[in-house]
C-alpha cells in the first residue's frame, strides 16, 4: 500500500466538499474492494474519505411500499434484517450470499453499487427490483445507473446516500457462485410488481448487469418457469474466462432464470 | 494400552498454543536491528536480463542495499541444486541447469527473483523495489509440458536440448509389449494430472543473521527439514561451513512438501545479512507464494492396461511427460520416477509393467513433491485404468479389483518394490459395507427421480512411505540418507526430552511421540516434551515428508528408548543390589525378577545423575541416549476409498454425498490424529479432483495467481467422512506403523473421477471436474448418443 491521507468527515456535505477539492481522492465505505486493490498497489489514491463516521448513512427502513437502505448499511445487516426478511426476502437472501462473513460484516450496499463489479450481486438486485439510487445530488433509476463494467452514472463528486427498493409482489434471486471467489459466475434476479416484470442478470454481461427483455416478455404472458422453455440468451457478447465460457454462462442464465421464476412463483 | 499410550486418542498437546494464538512462527521472530527484504521478481516468463539499474532505488528513503545476481556471483555463491540423480535410458546423467538464487543472465519464470531490496521497513523496501530498473529482452516462452519438447518450442537452458532433463524408464519393455500383444482386452487412457499450488496456511519466511564476531550464521526458516537445509546451504551454496550455520524452524504452519526444498529467498536473506551486517527478514505475501512455492503434479500421461480372457491384468504400460518447471527443485527429479513408476502395480498382481518418463523444463515455477508426491499420480493412472476396464469388460469394478489383488506377501512387483504386508480384500470388503455399495442402485434411482445423476467410484490405492533403506535410496540416486535420529534425554527428576530429527508442521508429533515415551517409560505424558527444528539442539535429522515420521522417526525413538532402558537397568541393578540380568522394567518400575523389591523410574533417573550408588569407572553417570534408525524397507499403507456423487445435469455441479475411507496404516498411535490426517488428505484430493488447477497461459503468465481464481477446497465441498481401518502390522519397524499423512490425497482424486464418470456415462473428463467441465462432458455425451441413434 502507498501512503495516503485519511479524512473522516461527519456529514455528507463535508465528504462531498473533500471529494470535490482533494485531488485523486476516493470514498472509503467497507473497504472490501478498495483496500485489497490498494494493498496490491493497483490503486494509489492520494487521500481516502471515510464515510463510516457519518450519521444517518446507515440503516434500513420500511417507507410505504418501499424499503430504504442507507448506503453504509453492511451486507450482514441487510441479510439479518427482519424488515427485509419479511418484506423482500429475495434481497435478504442475496445479501446473505455475498462473499464470506468477514466481507458481509464490512462491505456496504453503497460501495457495492458504486463499484459495479460485473460479478457483484447487488447490481442484480437494484436492476432486477427497479430500485432508485439516491445520491447527495439526485435520484437515479437503476435502469440509468449502471453504465458499463465498473462504470456508473455517478459524477466525480457524487455520493450514494441510500437505495430505495419498491416492494415487488414476487421476487427471487438465484446465484451460481464462482467456486473460487464466490462472486456470481451468473446470478439472476426475477421480480414481478404489478404489470412490471424484471429479469436482471449479473456475472455474465461484458458491460455488467443487464435485463433480459425476451424473458420478461415471455413472463408477461404467464409468470411461470415453463414460459421460459425454449428461450435462451445468445452467448455472443457474454463474458468468457477460465471459470465459465460464454456458452456455459448463456446456458446458466436460462437455468437460473427458470429456477428463480419457480422460486418466486412458488 | 495406557490412557496416554500407543493407540489412545489423546488430545493434541500443541493445540493449546496454536488455538490461543501463542504459536511462534518465523514471522513472529524479530531480531534487534533487523532489516526487511523485498524481492524484485520477473514479470516475464522468459527474458534475458540485459542490465539492472538500481541507482534510483538505492536513493530511496530507508534503503540499505540493493543486491543482484551479479553481487551473488562476486561472492561466488553456489547454485541451488537438485539432490537426486536420475539417469536417462541411454545412461546419461540428468541435465541440471544452473539455478542461482538471484537470476543472473535470464529470468526463467514469472516470479523468478532478479534482485532484492533491503530497507529499514517493509514499506520502504517495497517502494524501492518498484524503482529497480530491469532491462529485459523478452524471449518466447513455453509453459505446457506437452509442448516443451517440440521443435519450435522456446529453449530454456543450454544444458538441456529440447528442454529435456531426462528420458527415464523402468520395467521390462520387451516382456510388457509381448503381454499386450497376446492380451484379450486393452484399456487406454490419456490423463492429465493437473498442476497444483500447495498453499500452506503459513507463507514461507526467512530471517538471516550474521554474527561478525564469531562468523556464525543463523537462519530462521519455514522448513520441514532444517538439517537438510543447513547441509545444502553449507555444502552446495557454500555460504558457511556447517558448524557455523544454525537453522531454526520454529512452529511451521503446514508444508505439504512445499517446505522441504531449499529456496532462493532464504539463501538470499542469509547472504544479505552478512552483506549489510544486519539481520534480514523476508515473509512471503500470498501472491509471492503462488509465484515461488514449488508447485505439484503436472503430468501428461498415456497409459494402457492389458487383460487376459479371465479379466486378469497381464500388463501395464505408461508414458509420462513430467513438468519440472524452470529449474530443478531439491527433490524434483525423484517425484515422477522413483516415487511414481514404482507404484504402478497398485494393489494388483501385474506381471509386466513398463513406464517411460520424460522430465521437461518449462517457463513455470519449479515443480516438486506435494502431498503424496508421485504416488497420487500413479494411483490415478492405475485406478482410472481399472475402473474404465471394468466398465468396458462389464465386470463390477469391485469384482475386477478383487480378481487382481495381491494375496501373497511378501510380493515382489516388477517395478522395484517388495510389498511386505497387507490385506487388500479386507479393506475393500469393509469399505463396500460401510458405503452400502449394495444399496447404490436404489439410491441412483432415487436421484434420477429428482433429476440428478448419481455415480459411485472406488480407489484402491497403495503408497510407499518411509523411503528406505538409505543404501537402496542411494543406489537409486538419492543424495542423502533416509534414516532418522532421536535422542532421549532423561532429566534427574525423571522427566524426558526427546530430540527428534523429524519436524512437526501440523502432524501432531508433540503428542504422538510423547505417547510412545509415556507408554514405554510409564510416565505421565505431560512429563515428556518433544524438541525439534533447531540444528544447534537436535543431533541431526532428515525431517518430515513422505509420511515417514511415524514409521522412521518414532522407530528411532524406540531404539533410543531401548538404550535408555538398558542403561537404566544398570543403574537400577546398583540400587537394588541385584544382577543386571535379573532386573525387569515394567509399568514404570524396575523390579528384581521373582521378588517384590523394586525402585521407581524417578529414583533411577535421579541416581543416574547423582552417581552416588555406583562408581564412575563401572558405569558412566547420566541417562541420555541417541539412535540413528535406518529402516530395512519402505512401508506400504493401502486401503480403499469409495466416493459417491450426485450431479446436477443442468449446471454440471457435483456434490459429494458420501465418502468412505478404509485404510490400513498398520498400528495407529493416535486414532484421532490419524483420522484428522485422513480428513485433510481426502479434502486435498477432492481439491485436486474438483477445484484446483494452476493455469498458465501461452506466454507463461500464471492465470490462477490468487484465491480469486485458484479454488481451494472449503468445508462445504466435502461431506462428513466415514472412516474405518483394517490393520496389518508393518513387519519392518518395531512399532508396526505404516504412515498415514498422504493417503487421503493419494486415494481421493481417482475415487472422485471414477464416481463422476460413472454418473455421466462418459470417461472424457479432466481434473478439475468443475461444473463447466462436467456440464460440457454431459453435453458432449448427449450429442454423441444422439448421433449414434
Ligand atoms: C473475499 C471477497 C469476496 C466477495 N464476494 C462478493 C460476492 O460474492 N458478491 C458481491 O457482490 N461482492 C463481493 N465482494 C465485494 C464486496 O461486496 C464489497 O463490499 C463491495 O464490492 C464494495 O463495497 P465496500 O463497502 O467494501 O466498498 P469500498 O471497497 O469501500 O469501495 C468500493 C468503491 O466504491 C466507492 N464508494 C464506496 N461507497 C460509496 C458511496 N456511498 N458513494 C459513492 N461511491 C462509493 C469507493 O470509492 C470505491 O471506489 C467480495 C469482496 C471480497 C473481498
């Protein structure tokens, strides 16, 4: 790790100011992505702005027909939250399958979304549930938030403050973990809210998380696993690496989507 | 059996310190004035070093020195060596290329150390290491052993044309070919034994310290064999004469073979400590472990097994290319030869065996012994062949094995080894019972109802442990003897220290060795301590690997205890005023035979030191004896493992649903520790079969260079094991012990792959059988079936 200056602001405004005026600064949330990269000397920010002392950035709340989760809320808190377990069990399960206990006790939802790792789980939740990402400046619909691999719509001095998940009628997430890293080799989140059906896929897309409209349309007609029979996602353009070829990933998307629909419908 | 004696399940004495954070590892050692080393490693698999500019690095804050291969050359340090001579078929000696501790003319694998920065702090050393400018001329590289000998392949070392280290053979080619010619059936397999990264939990580390007042060096080092390290560093590297070099291996957190070898980093730490006049400390980071710990396995093999009309094996032949990496590591040459081809008879009576092995250089990390070393590779060849043959011949795999088992002992195989004892039928029978082999068909139907594919696979393995005797090892090319030593030091108060040349790095010697002493002397186990891992304290030793410490190390203790008892009887005879021949030692008491006159152990120990009751002319005071034990044969642990899997055909995921292991390790010293070794061994074997593989790309970059991509087995990857034993005593050592440390890793891969291939009905699957690989094999199978219809 290279030397850096550590800032520990107590408000989002302070944090945003520091971010705007410090050169080459980075926000530090749970540190589960950032710190390992720094230890390997692959990232060398001149300063870190630690969000952990800012009050009100963490917590889970049921507001009307939405669950609102503060950006600094740890994965373990989401997994263990009775509010989430009761109203949006798919999200609690997803959070409970991220990494290992150490990672879940430190990693945050804001950090995960801002990082937009193509194999991360939360992006599938945000896109698949039609979440809204709230920042210190604006609200961004999940459909507009994820712009590419490790790329988001966030501006240079923009900070995620919370995430709003509208409650679906049905939802399920099925993950096929990369055996080594436990990130998603492929993960599929399926949800139904009113007339809206979403199928979001993580782990497979060369540009990160994406929706499968063909599946969504088929499920519009009837929300059941059989509706997906005969449908598949083309392998072209999907990720291919030592853990899974594009063909294998394409196949898994179909399998996992059917399983997710079955779980959500059942 | 006493409560703490041989055969008792005694809790591990060493665990108190290990599980309360009180272990003392090399990284815990800190010396006054110590500096820190950071190695500059080649990012290229193969590159000429045109120049190294350390000017900028030397000026960085805290830098004490930047040293390169040129400095090593100035000090005339010798090369690292491989200590086992192998001769090719044509009689020529193996082609050992120079291996300097810091590369001098070229770097031969990614991670090859080319320079070292010594600084006040580790961070400063790392900062400066980035500033060392190495001018590389990148050369073409070869990483795939199957490509290494081809005409267009990069040429790595001048001494080894076509990258070929040796072309070795074992067995009778003419007779074997003849047996194949008249065979009724021949089974053929192409096998890749996947390359593994050892990944001991404690990364390697070294601290070198030089005392300019006395000219003595001390090396703290994560080694499985401190005396061998001292010998090599003294005799071959020429750093210091042996009597001025002390090697200390404190607690060592796992080795699996990877800490047997003498590595560049410890040599450099020691050498640099004299150069800079201060202690030099180096602790590997995990990424460095991936790029510098000797890897394991990496064989490409074509193997065939021939049968007569009755399903009897009449011959086996195999041709293997073994990847030894960029340099020949300490014992690398012996692994794919004498530790491999000698085991190709398995548990079977095979009259004709012939094996050819080409060892090759590639631009990869050196490859050497890793848990099982050669024997897992051999077992995989034999047990896959038998299983596939059974399927081809439509004979039950258990029945085919039974038909070919060796029943008569001793049994001379056509490949050197003479098995001394065993009962292969017994372990097979017990394993099949425990695994409910009979009920498998029903379980398979139940799985099918759930849309799952179920398979069962056997592995009837044998291994040869405690490589010996030294004379025989020497005649096969070993550069060292393979005996073990022990000193039993009785204190005046009757407590005992055992100085052993074995080295514990997870095996539990502090408990098992103490059990032996406790039983033999009738003293409490807490009154025995086991001392190991320091060349200034322990007389000498060959260290721990190859499941040798029970069979060889403990036998040495038995011999020393024999001598202690003999001497103690002499002391007792004076105390009891009886003839020495009339003294009987039992239950911690010396008694005059046929009387009730006795003295306890403690009194004899005390009197041995006070020497008040006998004259020094008659009997020397003291009670301390040393023994060097050289076995008369290998030991031959064997057993049968049964693996049962369930596969999800939609994803290719394999779940191991049942595992039965029935092993014959001879006499068990501590069944709990043995069971732990079996669990760990199987899990490592499951890792090889399902998860682990070191992958190099065509440019020689290690693609699986961290735990993000290299998959180690986790608890959820294995079921709760059913473990049973059968016992035939080992006739060649006093305790009847065979060894148990490697068995699981040897048996497991074949059992897993036999189960998977049974489930999917296709033999075309390589290790590791990842979900993708299994899914692909199922698709391929479906496609060929469709085409056939
Ligand atoms: C061993 C291991 C296994 C893992 N397995 C999984 C897995 O299975 N699934 C999975 O999804 N993830 C996994 N992760 C990643 C983990 O979930 C991380 O927590 C997550 O990716 C980043 O969150 P963080 O809070 O740690 O962010 P940090 O590492 O602190 O930051 C990540 C990035 O986001 C930025 N950032 C952080 N917070 C904000 C904010 N509020 N607004 C704007 N930018 C911000 C930072 O500046 C930085 O660039 C794993 C990580 C490890 C180490």
